[in-house]
C-alpha cells in the first residue's frame, strides 16, 4: 500500500513504540500439519534470577551451532533444531516451552516431542515446573474419533470429548497426569494447518491458565483459617470493649486490636496479588474456551462444562475468601476507629480536668501574688521612709530644714506607698500588654 505522507526523521518517537507495535503480533500460533507431536512445559520464574530462562534458550542456540538473537527483551522465540521446533514464550509469572516434532511411529506408541531434545538441557530448565502436557495431533483418517472415544471411555474415567473449530477438529482428554504429563489428543478433521495451530495453542493455554489459577486455592485455604481465627478474636475484643472500666482497659484492647489489624493486613498484602491473578487467569480460561467454538459429543462433558464443574468452584472459593478478607480488614478498621475515638474522648476529659486544676492553681498563685505584692509595698515603704527619716534628720542638724525628722517621715510614708503602688500597677499593665501582643499576632 502506497503512502503519500513522508516520515519525518526529526519527529520524536516514544521509546516504547516498537514494543507496542510488536505486542499485537506477540505469541503467534505455530501452523501445524497432522500428524504432529507437541510437548509443553511451563515453569515459574526464579525470583532470584529472572533472566535465567533466556540464558538457557541462548545456551540451546549455541549447542545447536546457531547464534542467539541480539534482542534480549524478546518475549517469544522460535528455535529450529532440525528434527524439532521449540517455541519459547515469556509471561509475567512463568515461561513456557512448546516442542513440536513429526512422529516417527504410529499413534499411541508412547513417542513424545521431548525425546528429541537434549535430556540434560530439558532437566536444567530454570524455575519450578507447574504445567507439563503432551498433545498428539493426528488426522481423523488415521485415528477414528468414535473408536478412540470408545477406548478412552472403557477405562471408566470421565473423559472430555468435544468438537471444536466449527466441527473441523476433535479434542479428547481426561485432565489427569500420565507419567507427570497431562495428555490431549486432537484429531484434525479438515481444519487446516493454521486453525490446527491455533486450536493446539488454545488448548495449551487453557491447561496452563487453569493450573496457574489454582495456585491461589491453597493460599485461600490458609487465609480462610486465618479469617476464622481473626473473626473469633475480633468478637472477643468487641466484648472487652463493652466491659472496659477504665482508660487502661481501653488502651489494652486497642493494643490487641492494632496487632490483629497488622496481622490481617499482612495477609492481605501477601495474598491479594495471588487472588487477583487467579481471577484474571480464570477469565482467560473462559475466553480461550469460547474461542474454540465447542460442539457437544454425545453425553461426554465439554471443556466448558468440565471447567464449570471442576475449576469454577475452586475459583469461587478464592473470590469469596478474598472478599471476606477485605471485609474483615474493614471491620477491624472501623472497630479500631471507634475505640480510638473513645480513648481520645477519655484523654480529652483528662486534659480538661488537668486544665481545671491548672486554672485553680493559677488563681491561688494570683491571690498569693497579690498578697505578696501588698506586703512588698509595705516593706518598700518602710525602708524608703527610713531613708527619708535619715535624710530629714541630717538636714535638721545642718539647719537646712526647720521641720522635725519625724514629721517629714510621717508625711513621706503615704507618698512613698502611693508611688510604689502606682509603679507596680504600671509594670503589670506593661507585662499584660506584652503578653497579649503574641496572641494577637498568632490569630
């Protein structure tokens, strides 16, 4: 398609633009021609070495005499090993390895794609194995679907049998482990290599996502036990709140309630990511089943009905435990807030009592100060009048004053007392004004 608008090399490009463009083409299905053997492994990432899976893939390139790709941020790679093809995909929590090969023997011979891989390399795949599956893709001309269904049903185990891809393919599985591997049989009834590849990929994704989703179920059981114990303890603490007789009792209950809140919040932090991932994976399982376009085969369960009976209850438990945990956390928070309010009210009452006591002490100190000020005026007047007496007596002897010293002293006493009282009053006003100015500035 021709474009009339020329690209401007000076335009600023977002650094993530190439990855965003490639993301829509990420993880394409491998076109498959029947017969094909597929072996699939999914391993949880090693948290201490998140790039170990990519180095392991590069080691396989080197072992095959090939040059590893330079793109270290690639999320999927295809490794052509001659007699096998490896499709590696990196997901958020795990990496998947899908091995494809053409069978050399007849159906049900026990042949798998893994036997064409270096055994030591397969055993050294990093991470913890969480999914292992074999898919046998054969044409319906060589393996009759009804005969295969009769053979599988003879074991007495429940077998999932369904027609998919607009009735152009058959899928069979009992979802049980056979030699540590879940086995699927896909019979091509004219679906074509591209649709066959998409069908096998969706089946493997269903198996992977339903297994990883179930990782939350053991966590939910542990959290459920914690919820039962925490709810019983919360009820006991609420009873203690009702019978608390003092502020010390309230503070003791608040301490235990804070410890319980911390324990529950720790559980929420540790489990919330696992619970959220489980719900997201379950939705992917439902989406992939819907994309298969199933058709019913007799009275056999389909993939959708099998997952609704086996997987949906477990994920329903996970969702219920998650909601119970959040509700418990909210109830503890409300109870803590109520108790803190009561403790704060009690502290405020104690503070008011302390302030009242301080006011009484201040009034007593003021009265004492006024009494001391009266005594101080008398003392100052007494000493000042003695000075006036000595001065008058000296002036009398020198002939400077015709009045007797006693008269001068008697007249000076009220004058001195008034002067001292006026000076003290003026000083108190200045102190009061200086104390009022900072308060006015603050307001």
